C-alpha cells in the first residue's frame, strides 16, 4: 500500500445485548476520520445506593460492534478507555468489571473503587489482541469478528449514612493497524 493512501475503517451498528437500569441508553457514537477511534457516549449507566431506600445497586451494559477492516491492512490490537465518576460516602463500596475482546480472546478487569471519596474520576484502560481468520487464498481478505464491550458496576451502602453514586459515561475504542 502506498504511504499516501488513506486507510478507512468502517463500523457497523452498535448492538446492545444487555442494558440496565431502565432508561439507560447509548446516546451516540462518533468515529474519527480514519475510523481507528470510536467514542461511545452513554446516558444513565449508573448505580445509586443509600441505606434507607436502596442498599445495593447494579448497572450493566453489554454491546457488540463490528469494524470493517480494508484489505491489505492488518488489525493487530485494540484498547478501550472506560470513563466515568464515582461518589462513595461513609463506607459505601463499589466495584467495576470491564471487558473487551472477541469470542475466545477477551480481556477483563475487576477493580474496587476507593471508599470515602467525594468525587473520583474513573478512567480504566483495557488492551486486547484481535482474532482473525486466515487470509482467503483467492481474495487475500481476512475476516475479523465483532468486538464485545461489557461493563458491570455494583455498589453497596454499608452504614446508616452510607451512599454511593457511580456512573460510566463513555468508552473510547482505539484500533491499532499496520
């Protein structure tokens, strides 16, 4: 491929496989001009607790999206940055589980959030290799599977004045090609 040729990655639609709480939605997604970066904005993916009304809560998003990689381009890896914020007061606890990958080769991260914080920015990154078919002997085309993205946030209030609010509001996906 000539150095001055522009490689353009195209994307299919984001398919939501599971989403809670009610009212949560993927507000939009934006693609960079070359298609290598995809930003997904999410509204309402929150876990909110307080001891009196709701001592525990969970929120879940699982989605799948397929990129179309041009012939003569190799997709070698990907990174996802998950972003949000958390408020954990008076002993409230929260855990986030994040996942990215394809079929049998996915990566996941489970992490507790620090208690006693008034406002914590959440930024977690995951890296994953790519699963691909062998090149078609006639066309040279390589088939790539869809990317599965998963988020699960759980929160628990632990005392009389304990409360938590955790929100994940965006995912930035970066594809690495050569």
